[in-house]
């Protein structure tokens, strides 16, 4: 669930929007947005997971960074996997809101698809304020660690609790836009999720396994955007038939 408080910031005289995201209560024991401690837990967990990696990140280390007790962290989240799912789910909810915001008055599906690609490569203006969440660092976490939220033995149970709904909602909106472009296209959901995951895999390969991508020496995201555009439009413009 999303809501935004509208206001005008003084920075460069650009409009800035205060964004408040309501998260699934199944993700936490106590809403971290309800207290300063909870917001600090989110702020520092994002920084530490990015710094240490999810495997080496612990609630004990987080408590030392925040300046609280480990027991206090457990009052908000039952384990570190739930915390990872919380911050990645927050990211997907914010991404969906960005997509809605930047395509709200757009009627041309080609422009919408180009917006999706720029969004996935972090090349759209972000006018939403969230003081305790560094969205660029969170983006790196989603690239490197995000699939650990659902690649688990209890994924079905978590899915039944609707923990992944924001990710699925984003992919649904992308699929709907693909069908606006080509109503006869047979695989909009598969292409939507593939586009999201491919963008993140290519980012990861570029930084860590450059032999698996053509963008290892790229200084910007333009080549990746070109590749994603080729991937999407080649699929949407192809004549596909269902296998009998």
C-alpha cells in the first residue's frame, strides 16, 4: 500500500514528494516505521548488508552499529531473512510507485516501455523523499542479494503470506504495458520478470563476472539500456505462436 504527501522542497526548486509505504505486517513483529529505533534499524541494516554481504551480516553486529541490544532488534524482526525480505519488498513497492508516477499521463506504450528500462537502470528522476533509506545502496543490495529473499525452502509459505506481492505487482504492471504494445503477445509475464532479473544479473556480472556480459568495461548504463531494449522489442515484435 502506498501513500504520498505532496510538498515543495527548496533544492533546485524541484518538486519533492514525501513517500510513505505501508508494508505487509507479516514482514515484521513491530513496524520499524513506528519508532526512531526502528528507522535506524532499517537505515543501518541497508548500509551493513551492502558493506558486509548478507551472509556475514548479523543482528549482533547491527545492534552494535545502531547502539542498542540484539534483543531490541528481535523485537522488530524475527530473523535476518525477514529483514532482508522487508527491505527488498520496500524496494519493489517503491519501484512500482516510480513506474506509476512516470507513466501516469503517458499514452504511448513505447514511451512506457522505455521508461521501464530507464527505471530498471536507475535513470529516472527520483522525487520521493525517504530520509532513512538510501535507495541507491538498496538497489545494489537487491542486485546482489535480492533473490535470497525467495530462493528458500519456505518460499511457498512466504508466498502464501503475500510477502512477494509488491514484486509480482510490479511485474504485472510491466506485463500490462507489454500487452498495450502488442495485445497478441503470448508471454508478457515471463518477459516482464525476465527483464527485471536480466537487468540485475547484467549489473552484477558487470561488476563481478565481466566475462558473462558485454558491459564489463562500460562507464555508463547506455549499453545495458540498449541491450534491454533489444531484448524487449525483439520479443514483442516477433510473431509467436503457442505450441500445441
